[in-house]
């Protein structure tokens, strides 16, 4: 049977086939299936895995572009790195659209957190010192309140 016989016109259904999958709604594990030369392949994954893949692809594409200038690449080598960076970014954007994730917004949020003033005053050490100094004072107070002949609980 052809598509016309099934009443599945290409112009009507092709856009549905190429739309991103709504992975955001599926926080649990799901399976991605695709046809390979050897047959049907399946990958079990989840939202967090796809997000890590997006982060890695975007970071690597940025690194490829950075080394072009840093290593002073020209000609074929530069073109190859820029081409790979562009392709990796395109793949990452497809996955981003599928899970409703925004890499740029995540990076911006991370930079804001890093820009916040770092606290140099660590209360952890001070708290330990105060607790150490407080213990003998507390013991002395309990000894003062307790009559000479009686013992407190725990002694």
C-alpha cells in the first residue's frame, strides 16, 4: 500500500515525524529506538542523561572554536574544527528542544552563582572552638549547682 492509499499525505504527516519528542514529560527511563545497518537498536536513557549529553556537546563545540584561535589554526584544520563545532551544536539543539532545556540559561545561572560573594569567614572552625571552650564551663556550672556529696548523672 502506498501513502495515498492509506490516506497519509506526506505534507500532512512529515512535520509530525520530524518534530522533537516531548522528553520533558518523561522524567523516568525511556527507550530511544533507531534503525542501524545491523538492524533495530535501542538505547535506554532518561532526562538527566540527555541533559548531560547536551552539556557535553555544547561545551565541546565551544572548546573546538576556542582552540582555533588559541592554536592559530588556518585552512583545512580550522574549517574542520568549525564544521564539527557547528554540527555538534546542531545536535545539541535538537536534544535541547526535545527536553525543553536551555543550555545558555543554565550557563548564565551558573555564572551568577559563581559571581556571588564567596564567604571567607568559615563558621565551622569557630563553632568547634566555641564548643570546645563551652564544655568545661558547662561542667563547672553543673558542679557548682550540685551539692558536694552528690554526684551528677554521667559521672
